[in-house]
C-alpha cells in the first residue's frame, strides 16, 4: 500500500500546474551505481503543465484530471484512513524518481542473489509532516528500525520507508538502506554520467531517465548459470549509456533518447534500412520494428567481442563449432545474405493477432539453402517435432512444434526469409504484392510528426489494436475510453557521430 500510494501520488501531482518547491534532488538519494534512474517533475509549470493537463483530461475523459485522480486516491485510501490531499500533498515536493539498484556486485545491503531492489524517491518540503504521514500510511503492522541514525518504517524486507534530508524513500528494505547510504556518501548526483545524460537530452520536459544497458545485460545474464561467462562479453556491444527525456506536445507525449556508444547494436535501429524494412511491411501491419543490415550488425557484434572472447571461447572457435554442426560458414554462408529485417504484427478479429520476423535476403539461393539445412539440424536435437512446410511462395520451409507451445513456421521465399507464428503471418511476411505500410495514410501522418529528419523504424497502431481486440478489452468503460483516446506510436533513430539519437511519439486524442 505504501509503495503504491507513493507511485500513484507522483502521477496525480503531475497533473497540477503550480510550481513546486523543496531542495530535495532525487538523484542525491540514488546510488551512484544505479543502472536505471527515472525522474519525473511532479509539479510542472508553463506549457508542459498545460499540455499535460489537456492530454490527461483526454485520456481520463474529464476537464479536471488532477481532481479526478486525487478523488480516486482518496477513495482507495479511505478504508485505512488515508487521504492523499490531507496526508501526502501538503509535503510533496517538486520531483520524484525511481532507482533500480545494482545488486550484481552486492551494492544493496540486504539484497541478495540478483533480486530486484528498487527505491522510489520523493522530494519533501516538510520532513516532519512527511514522517507523520508515513507512520499513518504504514499502519500498526510496520515496525520501526534504525539505519545510520535514520528511522525506517519496515514490513519484513519487502516494503520500507524513511524520511531523510528532504527526501521520502519508499521501496524494498535494501533499496531504502542503499538510498540512505547514497545521501551519506556517493550518489548519482555526484557522477559525470548524470551530468552527461542531462546535457545529452537538455530541453523542456516532465521526465528524465538514465539507463546503463551494459549493467542491465550483465544483471540479466547473471541468472544464466554456466552460460554467464559465455554471454558476458556481449555487453561490450551495447551502448554505455542511454539518456531519456519525456516531454508533452499539444496532442502527444514525446520521448527523446540519446545512446552513447554501442554503434555495433544501436546502428541496427538507426540505419536507413530499418525504416525501409518497416515501410515495406504489409499495409495492415499494426506492429513494425525495423533492423538495418542484420548480417552486418551480427558481424559487428562478433568483431566487438572478438578480442575478448566469449567466456574463453574465441570467435574463431565459435565459427568452427557452427561449421562442424551445420557444414556452414557463419559469416560467408549465413550472415552474408542477411539484409534488413523487421518484426511485425498482423491480424485481428476472431483469428487474433500473430506476427513474425521477416529478413531481406541478398542471395535468395543461399538463404533457401540455409533454411533447407535447418530442418534436419533441428530434428537432430530431438526436442521438437519438425515437419516440412510447403505452399505458394515457399522455396524451403519447416513447421517446428514443441509440446503445447504454438508452432513456429520458418520459410524462405524469393528474397525473403520469414519466421512466423501463424499461416496468415507467414503469408503476409512472404508477400511482395499488395498495399505497403509506407503508403498507409495513418502511418504517413504519424511519420510526418516525428520531426528532426527521422523516419519511422518503429510503428504501433494502437487504434487498430483496440478495434481488433473488441470484447477482449476489460469491461471497465474507463479502460476502453482511455485506450480509445490513444493514437499511433511511432519512433525513429539516426546516427549522431559515435552516438545515436532517437525519438518516439505517442499521439493522444
């Protein structure tokens, strides 16, 4: 309850328009090693506040969205005698944030074994009032402990809260303790990477974020057991840092991002081929995510990690293993024919959604040969039912089924190779005729709003998804009304020296 109220409180206050106060910079309470830091302005002013109020009103279906959200919060807290307007709003400062802790190196005291540890940080204009509110919200079931001289209200180690030096800290026990450590020592606010991130996405906005993709990758692969040493060097192919800025427009939310370094992977989304691949998708595709030059991207990743080796297995040894298992050269027989690609989604109504991955082939004969060889190889593993696939437009193909999971369809046809989750999606991916997404009016209109010379390499047609979902949308009319207020989501990226700049825009209303 405590963490939920804190998170929703920030969203409610963001609908306000009065300037906020309080000296508590949330980054000062975030550990310096935090791999994810997301910050929001709780009390925006000027144009950003006016735009946000209008957008929130459209989604919520009311002329006073702030009052509506506060009323919902007060209603939710009434059984426990908690009122947002009485117990939270008086002390809530100008900014709030959420920080994910780096537990891979034991950075969170009391955290363990890669468990997710996080803390929400809210600026406080009155620490005494905030502490009184937390005692009330936490209730009689919470016990009070002390950490570095700071009182902490805690329920087990799952939820804890404290007030210290103009910040309200809510999260896991380890998260709150790490936040207190940051206030007493090294914090994110003192780092060059925070200053670098803020400079990279400077401008008006209601939100800021900082993400360390390499740390997140290492964290994710830490659960891989024996595979961890093999995968760890791949982190070097990712950007060092991604900075984010969330801003409002009159009829949209916009997210600007800058990825520092990592051209081996970021270039896959910023190359012209990524946008070309999305524009070439079927005209009724509701999802498209383009990737430029898949073969070149994989090759660049191999080059990036080649000097380090993959957990003692050099790239040359990896290529030898692939040749022994398949008789194919990884670079010359597989990567060489891979051109631009795109993930896509199609279908709606009674048949439901489906999708796949389509890859343009630079050598149709070679790509078909590779697909033909994959069937016997998959059979040799003995873990799946592999049957030959044929039909119009298919030069070589396989149906791969395992247990109760939906089968995957793999086919080469002409200058395309497609992996799909249904026959309809396979046909759509292989088709070279018919309407293309790049000619669709809704797509073109959304693309024109991106600005900055960007072309869409990301497309999500939310209105089409809502229409297709029909009665599958939850019965609460507020949910449908909110979804129906959303327009398409479109995004694009382009190189900027060694970095990559990207933008996503969600139309509203």
